[in-house]
């Protein structure tokens, strides 16, 4: 099997979830698409000669680095915007319908059940988006992508102990916030 077709299959397999990660981190669909495209291009141009088993942690490392760089740039832009007259906060504007809400559902459930599941999905997305970036990264890589602690540490560029700490804190926060929402 050619490396090109293997890379195409790999990228297709991670595209949707990686997009969701980037969208949660940036809260902006267009920025998330740009980060995803840049990450995929970087993997293909720089690491396609690596063994296929290395692609997954490498790709998520590239994506997480791009997300961190994006956050740094945003922080700098916000600090400069504070000095400009009449600069509103564009980051709090609504970017249209929630992409998770547009995902097709199984269709077999009754409307009340679908509404309940949609509300739960919105709550989970809101809580995930509000997590600190490192906790969000650790949770998404471990829970959504099923990366091992070691692979997650490599992708995040930190120690395995940090991954465990960030993941545990994220799970605790998710549980607390979602339990509070039920009350």
C-alpha cells in the first residue's frame, strides 16, 4: 500500500474529531478549519516518511502546538486592541449555529429524547470550552482520541504526570459542572 493512500486514510480518520478539538479551543469555526488544515499539511510535508504508527501522536502534537500558538497570538492581539478606540470584543460574538447541533443523529429516538441529548451535548461542549486549555487538551486527547498517557504527553509536550493531573482536573470539573446543571 502506498504511503500516500495510507496518509489519506489516516487524515480522513482524524479530521472530524481534530476539527472539533480545534473548534472547542478557538470557539471559531473558520479559525479551527485553518488550524486543522495547517496541521494536516505540516504532517504530510514534514513527517510522511515516518512509520505510520507515529503519525497519530505527531499529528496531535502539531495540532496542539498550532492551538497554543493561536492562543498566544490572540492574547497579543487583545492586548493591542485595548489601546485602540472603539474596539469591541469580536470573540464574544455568536458565530452562527453550533456545529455539534448540526450533526446528524440516529433518528430513531423520540423528539423529547433528541432534545434531551441535544441539551446534554450543548452542556458538555460549553463546559469543555470553558476548561483551561491544557485540561481541555488532555481530556480530548485521552477521552476522545483514546491516546495513551505516553502518547498524550508527547502530543502535548509535557510529562506523563502533567497529563494525568490535567486529565483528572478536567474530569472533575466536567462532573461538577454537569451535575450542577442537573440540579
